[in-house]
C-alpha cells in the first residue's frame, strides 16, 4: 500500500498530478523487483565463457537480456528456467568485447532485476 501526502498550496494542479503519478510509478517499480540473487565472479573470463549463478527461493521461468554499457545494443537474449536454490549458467562471450554490460532479468509477472557485470579476459 502506498500513501502519498502532498502539501502544496501554490494551486498548481498539474504539478500535484505529476507528483502523484511519479510517486505511484516509483512505488510500482519497487513492488516489481525480482527476488533472485545473481552471483558472478570478478575473475577474468576463461575460454570465452562467462559463468554466473542465479539463486532463487522458488522455480521460475526467466528472461535474461544483456545490453552494452550504454544500455542500447542487445548483446544476448535467453529464456531459462531456474529451480529452488542455486542455478549455474554460462554464456558464450566470444563475440563480445571486454567491457561493462547490463544484465536485465525478468520473470513472467514483469518483476525485474538489473545488474552490471564486467567481461574481461587475461
């Protein structure tokens, strides 16, 4: 439940509506955070394979998207099922340059988790 209390006496109704909308959108974003833990090593990638783990409290179907550092170009897209506990996954990164990438993981309800990872080789 979200309670929004505004004390604006300047009479600007558009500002009041915009503030309420912004507050509600922020609350919805918090409510849709994915309850998954992503564990990835900071060690250099071996044999062009990035290994990571997803820890979940329950079985879920997830969609993973990996974007470049600016968040624009899709570098990878995968649909996967995770079970309760730790789920180890790997991603072939041979075609990717060393650098920072953004993982976006979502479930069927739209809840999401974002995490930056660094791909580096020896």
